[in-house]
């Protein structure tokens, strides 16, 4: 009998009774928050987790509990990865390819949110460059390590509703910079990347999906003032559908649940090329103030192909 999960399900709920012994998983961003919890839950059920992080000293400290709870052959190893530097991204990918060990799941978890205007080492706007382009290059470079049956899980966000990608001006060279708009562009890109990756690779047994973890108070929100968060919550509650519950923060284990559900538990044909939230595939929804659902532009296949081509052009590499 298939079990169903919901917004308050945790990683341990989702993985109850699941044996991941012998599975190998790459998780980016294991120095805090969702990345650490995702790695912990997977390793506790027997997976060998390769955790990528920019600051390895910070990651070692943050993942002590991952190693402590690893069981049934599970474990953790760390690799260096700075998604804001394509030199670092390519070096990480080259090292993984040289090791030659395949992955069953790749979880593109790392990211930044609503930060002041800045540029990556390669001159890309920080959020688009880090959240999308860094992962775009990493995943495509290691795709040969993803064996049939493997899945890519991209961490997106309900923040994709703030804005579609702008393929004419991805680096805000001609339009005023706004933190949430830039975040929205990058999160929409995460979904579109999954859509096109899934289209390209499903015939060979690889599937890709994007997930929204929910509203969680982690380091990701360090650039957002408390008053802005309060205003956002008030707007969400004021515009919620009739009878819908008030917005409620998720715990980190609840936030990471959709990631492990989409990567391990859900049927591949159900989540491939889709956007998931609260441990289910999201319905379409429009309107900037609505928290739930996915915007049509984020799942548009032609749009996804155009983003892929633009991303190749920006990074100077074809996949």
C-alpha cells in the first residue's frame, strides 16, 4: 500500500522502512540547514553521501551528526565546491569523474537567497550564477556517473513566483536589481533546468525533478530583514484561499522531507519533469501572492530549451 505524506511529514517519516544500503548520493550545500539534514537522513538509512561544500571546515563541523547517525553501511565524505566559481565547479566535477564512482541521486541543494547585488568569479549575477549556472555545469559534467534509474533533484522555491527568467538580461545589466526578483529568476531556472534535463535523459533512464522545501528559518534567510519576513508572511496569510490554514514555518526535517521523497520514494514517472511541494506533485497556480503551486512559465518546455541554450552560451560549454 502506498503511503501518503504531507506538509508536516519529516525526513524520517518519509524514509521509514527504506533501505538505502549501497546507494550513492551527491548533496551540494552540506554546511548548514537542509543540506545537513538531507545528508543525515540518507546516511542513517544506509546511503553513502558525498557532501559538497565551499567551506570544508564549516561542513566538517556541521556534519558531525551525519557521521554519528550513519548506519547500515551509510557514510559521508566531503568534497570542495564553490558554485560561484566555474573553476571550482569544474575541478569538483573532474575529481568526481576521475574517482569513477556512480551516483544514484544528485541533489542540487546549495544556494543563496535575496542577497545584495554582486557577481560571481565569472561575472554572473550572484544568485543566478550560484543557484543555477554552477549547478548546471556541475550536473552536466558528471552526468556520465548517473546510471539508469538515477534522479536529479533541484532545490527550487515558492520564490519562483516572483519572476520568470530573463534571457535577454540575466545579469541585470540593463534592468534595476531587486533581490527577490533575482532570487525568483534563479529558482525558476532551477525548475526549467529539471524540465529540460528530464526531457533529454528520460529515454536513458535518468529523471529530474524540482522541489520547494517550504518556509524554513535557516541561514539562507540571513540577508532578509525580520520586518520584510513579517510583511511577506502577512501578505501570504491575507491572500490565502478561503479556508486555507495560516502560514506556518516548517522545521528543517519537515523542509528536507520533500527532497528525499522526490529523490527516493516517489515514482520516477510521477515526479520526472515536475515541481513538487509538501511531498506531492504541485498543481498549477498563478498570482505573486500565492505560496502554493507552480507557475506555468516554470514548466514550459520551449522556455526550458531556451534557458539551456542561454546557459551553455554563458558558461562557454555545450552539453
